[in-house]
C-alpha cells in the first residue's frame, strides 16, 4: 500500500528548497562523490550555472535545455529562449520539461499565477492552474508561442508535474493529488494520476481507460500522491518515485490501470488490488529525480538499479528495486533536484546552483 510523507515533511522540503533558492549556504555547495562502483572512478563537473534549474532535458542531438523553477526562464545553447510567467508559491513554478523524440517540440509543465499574467515580470503569487504547454523549436533554437495541451486547477500544493516521452513515443505526465486525497482514487479525475497523452494532449492510443465512460481516458495509472520523477529501463519498464506520508517515500513499478494505493484504505475496509511499492524510504528524502543507471557505471547498472535524488536528503542514492533487502547506497552529496541521463549515457543532475555531470573516469 502506498505510503507518503506528511504535510509537515512536505513543508520542510519546500522550506529547504526555497531557502536554498534564495541564496542559502547549501545552494552554493559543490556536489561531491561519496562512493564509486568497483573499478570505476567518478568525478563531478559543472555543466551550467543556473538558479534552481528543476527542469532540464536533452534534445536528441545532445543540446541541453534547462528551465529555472521560480523565474520560468528557459535556456539552451547559452541563450535565453523563453520566459514563462509562473507561480513561485508552495511547490509551484516551472517544474519539468520534455523534448519530442524527433527534437522538434519542447513541452513544459508549469504552475501559473492567479490572473494568468502574460508578462513574465509578474512571476510569483498563488498558483491558479497547472499546464502542459508545447512550443515548436526552430532550426536556430528559437521557440514558437506556447500552445496549452493540458490544464488543471491548482492550489499550489501537491501539484507535482513530471514529463517524459516513453519508448513508444507517448507523453507521460505525472500529476499530484492537488492536496485532495479523494482525487487519487477517482478514475474520472486527472489528479493523483500518471497520464499518457499524445503531442496534442489527447488520450494516447492503447490507454487502459480510453473507451471507458467512468474514467478520464488519459489515465495510465492511479493512486499517486505527489510524484516528481520517473524513467524507463532498457526493457521498457516504467519506474517512478512518489513522495509519501510520515517518511514513507517510494519507488514504484508503474503499469497500466494499476492502483498505487494513495490514500491508504481504512484498516476495516481494505481495498483489493493496491500495488505495493518496490522500495520504501522510511526516512523522508522527498524524491525529486530518478534515473535508470547507465551501463558506463559498471556494477551499479543493469537490473532494477536506479539513482534517486531528494530535496530533503540532498543526496543521490543508488537503489536496487529488485532486491529490497539491499540498503540504498549514498553516492553523491548535493543532488536535490532533477536527475536524468544524457545521450552519451552519463548521469546529469541539478541542485539550486546549477546542472552537474557525474563523470566516469
């Protein structure tokens, strides 16, 4: 049954993030390697300086695109490409980005402030809605005006949004429960779900509830609390992290139509079919990034081995989801935001002061 961290722990994570974003000492800390695979030497290099780059993604040609959580600015190739008006309250802002497999479109998940100002100088304030927008990438790196392909109300809490294209080319969108526990179990609601859509925001072909009249046809999986991170293994297995209550953060094996159990059913009325997590973190880490470990990392790769970063723990840990008795191994200190693989097969991560690469050799 899905666990999740309490509101107190959630607010702690937000406080850590905001304090660092405002220039706290930890935001300036250079990450350091805590452990290396047998026979492999790891080091860390800065890829780019940025202010809380919670959203970053690599284009198929290797170009890094990154966005700043609280400013809404988007960069690539050393140039600012866009500036979204974003809410900077609670867990809001420019939270995630993805690029289409053919490299022609950039997708962004962001929380928009009340009154929806078109002028990005009006950043800040309470969130009104969360959106997924699509922008066409020009040959020179410029971006077209954004087109909204998904929009939901937002109260600024539990409005997590992660984007990623699956191996089959569909766009997956994680959306938190919007701090309304009942939404996660309501298949008609997009909240507390993993959605699967096409580039226009329509339900993707093959979705489990596509033809159902009692469910949102965009839903891929349900029973989610507030998730920021997912990735696919080379075999196409979707693994996702969820932020839990009372320290019970999770890694889950996400499959179509399955229920990941948030909120927990009452003890006197158990709910059939809830899927148990692959890994539970009993101490709050507030997972913010997850990536399957590439083959370059030797004995750390293969099977169900993933790297997970946390806003509260500020560490990257190695997790073997197929062997729950194996304790997570801290491997990097200073990873608090997004985590991904670049096209060369290297782990790249972010903290409040920039984007960094975990180099092999």
